[in-house]
């Protein structure tokens, strides 16, 4: 499939080509770049509104700065499509987020223009500051720029980095891309603070008139701007609270300016490039800029999937059977049901109310469900504080993002035995978002923490019952429930809740010769494999373990006493995961069975569809079938020899 770029964009294969275009034609480059992103993403899928919002900024940065010698660091990185297209990857953009294709995020191994691998929020300032400090140490005149959204700016790490930048005496520029959005609308005091800056009529009128006046004075340009800045700084405290926060951190504050005015951006960046020291440029943008529907519904159009670019109609996949619900929606509806009968239930999520479906409870009970912004550490310890007061807190965090609050789970929750319920969405492989978002490690890092209950449902009904069990008064330890991204398996789940016995699994099918032990959703892969194997005369047993901590030792004794060939299957790293727990049990209890562990290997798994990645990692239904045949075949060969 080929997409035709506009007449100017098709001449740009590097920032050097961009610099050859006259300043008065940059707006046309922006129009063509925006249209190219719309053309490709509408057909190929991917993140959408974020990149549209920074088209002008992407063009201006590569026009002004000497990239890749000067280093640009994009925060999160789902807004970097324009950057990628301008840096020699226009033709490859059709492979964006496809298996073996271009990454949807900046990636160092993909291009020298991708200076830092990103995917999680709030890393850009720290990384850019490190690059700037290294340049100073090495005597290099390279510039470092961090491009961070106001959503990412809420995270503690961003403030830690700014606090250091102010005293590090490094030439770093922080560009605050203020669109009042992350995926969902931003929340918190910082949002209100930035809104005050960008909407203050007194400050903005004063600033614009001052710059116009100074530009008319018959003196040199650089002195004019410097003089204007000094006068402006002296009166900022009088007319507005605009710069107090950032300048208190010793960052020179500039802005806010219109992030969609390409000529203004170019002029401003040229001036700032010559000003040494740490500084912050505040730009105002519109997420989804240039595509009306995306501007109006920015959450929906963050990553809408395939759509008709002319009508805006989202193209849904054709299905022959009823569509299974998403696990996240089962979580969201079930939590609301539970909260309606248990007044002690609270909900907390770090900036993912739509993605986690906590939005259902937030809409119905805004005083009991909270979006705390991109602040995973805070989300965990806030939940712990609520739990000390007898409340049952469901803290919903994507598995990959949960990694950022590991210390808080240990120090603030587990050590105090506080019954916080951690609902880990997107556990396991997540598909096209790739390695920064795969939830590979939660079993391993939670399993090593004392006082934890760790469970995984095989289907939607089990998720509901685990949630019900977790909120019961007698459940008085931290409780982890991990479940995958996407759809369940179409079981009847809207039925009365049932209490589950903590630490107990179940035998789903008796068998002979070999036992398959599964943890969570991959149990459905095993069921498919077993149906196929039966047609070939093989009859494995199947056990759904349900709880990896405490693990069902009675069930495992049964397994090891009956089977000397065992296969474990999990949607997580095999290093320290569920299979490792089974091996530990075998060693502790003196058994000597042969075990084959299937799961995510000890390597970085790249992006692709879930079907492609399950197959690559060898734990889909066909891989389980192959593993059964292999473990039996090896035994037969051994007996012959």
C-alpha cells in the first residue's frame, strides 16, 4: 500500500532537506505533514490525536535545531509520528506498529534521531538533562530539548528533574506542550495553574503589547528581546502568578505562545537556542489539531483504530459471533456493582479512567473514585492511606506502569499488611504498543513480596468473583488481580458474585501421561490445544491454578504424584513467574518430574498483534500442542535408547 505525500513533504527525507524550504512555506509543510498522518493512521491504525497536536512543533524543532547532533527527547512518544516522518521514515511509516515494522514510539535502535527510548511518561526531562550535562562535560556545543505534555508534567519524576535542572547549570530546554489532556482530561492543581497562565487576559495582553513595543524601538534585535524579557520578568509577579512555580525552580520561563503558529515557534526557538542555561517554553496546542472530530473528542481519538477519514466513522471489525466483553469493562461494571452494596469501596487510577473503565464508577460516584493523574507512586500510597481508615481500595494500574510503584507496594502496603486491591490491567503481552507496555514482570516482582495474594482469572466470571473475594471484610492482605488487555472468552459473567477460596485452584480435566498447568487467561489456549490433541489420541490433564501466591499445594501434590511430565503456561516472563513457583514447589517437596515452562522468554518482545506475539513466544494453542508432543516424544525416545 502506498500513500502519496504532498509536493513539499515528498522532498523531505531528512531535517537537512527541511531546512532548504523557505520559512514562508513551512505552513504548507505542516499542512502536508498533518494530512499524511491522517491518511496513514486512518487506514493503518495507531495513535492519532497526539501527533496532530504537535505537527508545527515537530517541524519547527527540526527546522531550527541541528538534529541529530542536537538531541530531542519526546516524552511518552506517541506524539512523535511527525518527527519520524521528517527524519527519513516517511516510506516506512506504513509499517508503524506492525509486526517487524516501525515502532510506534521513539526507539534508539531504529534511528539516530530517536535519542532516547520512551513509552512511559515523565522521563524526558531527566534524560535530556543527562544529555545536556554530558555535553558540557565533554565540551560539546550540542543542545538538548525535552518535549513534555502537561499530563506527563504531573508525575513526580518530572518535578525531580526540574528541581535538579535549575541548579545543574546545563543548557537544557523544556518545552511544555499544554493541551489540557493526556489520554483523558488532565486533573489536579497543576492543570488549574497552567490554565490560569494560558487564560490570564491581563498577563497575555501585557506580554503581547510589550513585545510589539520593544520590536519597534530602533535598537538591535537581540538586545530588544533581552530587554523585553527583563521588563516582563520584573512585572510578572504583579500581573500574574504565571512564572512563580517554574522560576522558583530556577528555570527561565517563556510563554505561553501559540503552538500552532509555525513562524512564531521558529522565531522563538531560534531566540531560545541562543540563551544559555535551563529554561522552559510553554506552548498552547490542541490535541487532534486539524481533524475536527479529534479536536472535539480528544479521548476517543487518542488511538481510535481504523476510520474513514472523510466521515470520521470508526471501522469496526466484522464478527460472526457475539463480541466478548473486554476484561477492563467487566472490571468497571463489576466494581460499580460492588460499590453500590459496599460503602467502604473506593477506586483509584493514575490517569487511566477510560483505559481501565474506572470511569463507570467515577461517573456514578465521583466522591468515591479518583483519577490522580500520571502518578503511580502516589496512587499506591494514597490507596494505602485510605486503607488505614478501613476502606477497601481498588487501585487500578496497567501492569507495565505498576513497575513504577514497586517500592510503594513494599514499603507502604505490604509491610503494613494493608488490604489494597491492585487490579492490573494489560497484564501480559499487549500487542502493538510493544515492549514499553507489555505487562511481563508483575508475577515475578509481586511474588517475591511477603503478605501478598496474587490471582489471575481465566475468564470474565472469575475476574468478578476474585474482585468480590478481595473486598470481603475477612480478606485482610494486599490482593493482586492480573488480567489481559482486550476481550474475554464470552462466558456468562453477569450473574451473582461467588466467594472464591483464596489459594485454591481447580482441576478442569483429568487426563493421562502429561498435565498442563495454566495461570490466568492462557488457560483458554490450553483448552483449545487439548481439544486438538484429543483428535490425535493424546489426552492431557488440565489444571487452572488461579492463585500463584499462596499457591495451591494440595493440588500440586496431586499433580506431581500422578504425572511425571508437566507443562506450565503463563502470559508473563518465565523468569521468576508461575512456572518458577511450580519448580520451587517440586524442589522443596522432593519431586522429580520433567517440567516445560511456556511463557514470555527472557528477552525483549517487540510489537505486533497479540496473535503474532503469542505465536512468537510459543505459548499459543499450537505451541502448547507442540510442547505436549515434544515432552511425550522425548520420553519415548529415551525409553527406546
